C-alpha cells in the first residue's frame, strides 16, 4: 500500500532444445510480463529474434473452425474447464470434422424448417385476415366470357374506381382491407375487359393473378395448412433438441480443443520476445519480487537445469534509470481499498517510482461525499444498491478454474469491475449514513435522530470552516507526496525548490497563517512576513538558482525571459494555492444544497397535504427523495472526483507507461470471462 509492488527484471539463458518446455512453463505460470531483452540490454540487440509471433496458418484455421462450430452450437464459456485436449492433431482434426459435418447438417435442416415455418405462419395470418370470395378464381384467360381482375387499390381511390366502372356491367368484391389499401376482385364481360382495366389503372390498381394469391384458401386448405404447421413445429423442436444434445455431447471436447489452440497460440507468440544464438535462447521479462522464487524453480525444472537465471531489481536496471525503459506497475492495495482504484484508473496507473495515492484518494473521497450527501436514509439506499450490484456480479461472473484452484488474480475482469463498482457505491452509502447520523438526518427529517455533530443549515460557518481546513490538509498532503516522489526519482533539488516542494509548502502555510491573523484582527508575528517574503524570493529565483546548483547556464533563454518566468511562477503559486483552497467550499455548498432540496420537497408536500385524501403528501415525499438521491448522488460524485483530480492529484500524480499484465492473463481472462 502507498507504493506499487516491487518489480524485478528476470533474465534467462537456456538451451535451444528446451524452448517448447520453457514457453509452456511461462504460459502456465502466468506471472511474467514479457519484454524484448534487446530493449533492456544493449548487447542483446545484435541477437536475432526467435520468431515473429504470428499465428501459424494451420492453427488459425483450426481456431476459426472450432469457434464457428461452438457459435453454431451456442456453447457458453467453451474453454471454462481450462484443460487442453490431448492426442495427436490428426486424430483431433478428424473428430472435429465429423462433429462439424453433423452439426452443420442438423443446423442447416433446422434453419430450413424455420424458414418454412415462417412462410406458413405468414400465409396463415394473411389467409385468416382475407375471407374467401366463395368460389374458385382463375386467371382471366381461363374463362370464355368473363374477365377477372384481382389485386390491391388504395382506399382513397375506391370512389374514383366505382365512378369509372358505373357504365360497365361488372361485379366488385372487397376481400379485405388494411393499411390504407383494399384487396378486390372485379368480374366483367370479356368484351368490357379493356374498359375495366383502364378504370383500374386510373385508380392505381396493383394486380395480383389468382395463381399467385396463395392466401385465398378454402376451409379445407386452411385445415391442411394448420396441420402442416403443427407437424413442422414438432420437427423443429426435435431438431433443436438434437442440436442441443450435440452441444452437451461435443461441447466439452470442442472447448478443450479451443483451449489447446489458444494455449499453443500463446506459446508461439512468446517467441517474438526471445533472442537466439546458435545454441541458446535468451528471454527477459518483469514480475513481482514475491513471485521470483516459484518462477525460478519452475523454469529450472522445465529446462531440466540447463539454464542460467538472474534477477535484477527494477531500480538497478540501467535502462530504467536512464528513462529508456518503463517498469510495469502493479498496485498492491488491500481488498478494502481496491474499489478506489477505479477512480484512479481514470487517470491511469501511477509511475513505478512514485507514491500510490489510492488509500488517501479513497478516504478523502468518502469524507467529501458524506459531507455533501449526509443522510441515513439516502445512504442506506445507496448501500443496498451497491450490495445488489456485488451479488449480481458474482452470479453473472462466477469464478472458474484455470487448471488449478482459482485465485483472486484469475477472476474475470468483468466480475472484478462489477464487484469493485458495487463496493464503491456501498462505501459511499456507508459514508452518507455516518454523516447522516452526525447531522441527525434520515430522509430529510432532522427531528427523528439525535444530532451527533451539527445541523448544516444551523451551522453554516462551521461547515465552511470544516471544508476549508479539510482542503488545506489535503493540499498539504499533496505537497508532501510531491516531495517524496521527487526524492524517489532522485530530483533532490526539486524536493526543495519547487512551488509544490518544500519552498511551496512553506509559502502556502505562511500565507494561510498571515491571512488568518489578518482576518482575525489579531497581532501578526514579526517573523511571518519575513518567511513569506523569503519564500516568494526563492520561488522568483527558483530556475536560475537550480541551474546554478546544477552548474548550468543561469538563464538559457535570456535574463528578461528568466525574470518574467520567475514573476509568473510566484503569481501562479499564489493563485493556484488560493484557487485550490477556495474550491473546497463547494463541498459545504453542495451539502447545504442537499438540505435545501429537502426543504423544498417538504414545503411542496405540506402545501398538498390534504390533496387526494393525503396521498399526494406521501407521493411528493417519495418522488422528492428519489429525485434527490439520483440528482444529488450524481452531483456529489462528480464534485468529489473533480476535487480529487484537480485540487489533489494534479499537483503530484505522474502516470505510468504501462500496467503489469503477465503473459497468459489474456488466456485467463478469456477462460474465466
């Protein structure tokens, strides 16, 4: 806690005959984050790479085939058992081809039956909507003296059609209508056919021949259609059961094959990090110091002792000290603090050589949230919501084995994120409840619980003073962390001569002491203005002073530019510290706004106390509390995050280049996720 996990650079040289066993060991252990040794050691740049890491064509074809069959069978988490298939690839491929053929045949049959069922059901719907004309209809060519026209016409054109057909001997039957159109049949003498067709054309008639109007079925035909549909449904159900049975029968085997393919793929990709000589291979990577001994023993066992290994502390790696290589970061916060890594994650992981602010971030976040959202009832709602998220996450993403007992490190990324988010909301709810008891507030009612500290609206001065003192403390902590980070990075001069260093810190607190004395109309100690002035001078000459101590040119860009820069440095320090401190007033302001919203809800509810038999009073109370929880909850969270990022973390946080992701975690995430 407070610093990332201590990392070491692991290097190994082993015989070329052991490369497969070594790669297998690295993937199986899953604790080494691979690195190209040529990037860490200059001498290794002359060695050839052992491989490109590209997936072999035969493995890619196998993987795509397996994934397609598993998708066809709808097998969830196919590789969840974490056990690779055994046997020769020729035998495995043969069995996979047989399974694929059987599954595709059944799936094709099922798909065809479903399409036919959709057609029959659509036909049945249309047939049910459209009544039969009561006699058999055939095309106009089938009758010697009659002309038959059948099709659809817009309802708005029916009046035009009827008026045009009045001079002609005809019969017009409407078979059905819907969506602004009617389906009609027009019977006339064949000699009047041209006149009828002209009238129909003028009305925008869309002809359908009787042969294509398959929805015009007799009752007997409808019965046959229903029987055929029922039989097809039974066949589809039987086929789906057969396909499901195939999934149950072959799913574990196909999943094991997929696992083996993924495993082999990782083993092959690892080669792009290896360098080789005629007889040996060289590898390099990062891992936590606590993992070194088990890793060393396992790798020696895999190479049958034919290897040389060494560990180098990250701080002692020359390429790290020069800034050429960045150490991957693994945070080591206890489980209680881990949820707050989600907040820090918005900025990234901290640099390996700096302080991990997660614990301080978590504590300060909860204090500010509680001050802005202090209510026992509202906090309880948030706590229950957070607990629900945790339970839901566990049910949705249960831990799965990876060839051995599952550890927290192997838990699904989705499960971990859901759980941590739920814990964060649970913590926020508990903080709100604690401050709710301090304020004596439950769902806005301040006369139900005893007040353990103060009521915000009755002690506005105390609220503002509290948040200002809190802000000063948090800013001071940020200055101290900045000094520690500079020291750990061997920037010793910046520990002292920096606006966020010792000089800046003394400047800040001497300014606070001076302002406090002036506002209190009390005596100002004689030494205080001297200290404040001295800090201003040091900030003003910071750059040339540091350059002088480093034996560099005092003003690289000229004296005028340097003096102007010094003036801006003092002004920026003064305005920055002032703005940072005053920003914390918003914590008290939003805490008072939380109470003010309650007052508005109560006033509105009291005004409608007799409406609807008194029900309006309780409905307004309920709706008001829901709105306050949602609205104020979001506002408080946003303001807390803003204050953390801009007033606290911005002074010292340095983002790391990469997070620790050991080789094999990709496969573990897929298996467990």
